[in-house]
C-alpha cells in the first residue's frame, strides 16, 4: 500500500496538483467520490448495477482509494496499520460466538 501511496504522491507532484491537497479538501473529495460510486446503485439492484457499470464502478472505487491514500499521507496515517488496529478493536467488541 505504501508503494501505491508514493506513486500517487509523485503523480500529483509532477502535475503540480498539490496546492489543494490539504486534509479538509481531501476529506471532502473522498465523500464526493464515494457518492459518485453510490450513484451507480441508485434505482438498480446491486447485480444490475455491477453488470451494467462495472468499469465505471471500478473507476469510482479507485478514486475513493486514491483520495483516501492522499488524505492518509497528508495527515500521517499508516492506513494498513490503522485497519489492522481497527479489526483488532472490532474483534474485541464483536467476538465470534
């Protein structure tokens, strides 16, 4: 994941797109892209949406991931470690019965 994060940072730096990449703007962008992802499922069941729009859904999901990795970089979060910690916390909160 760190390699992908570094690749995204280099991509945006080469294009001079770093000016608006602060935590606030990136958090907004994550939400906006997640809503664009959600639009594909509006008025369709999941199977129809995926069958008819899988490529577009993949692009929107990638946009969410890209913005999330940029956000994590800007505020100094190791997302892989944060996800592992959250899973461990949830395992304690919701034990297998």
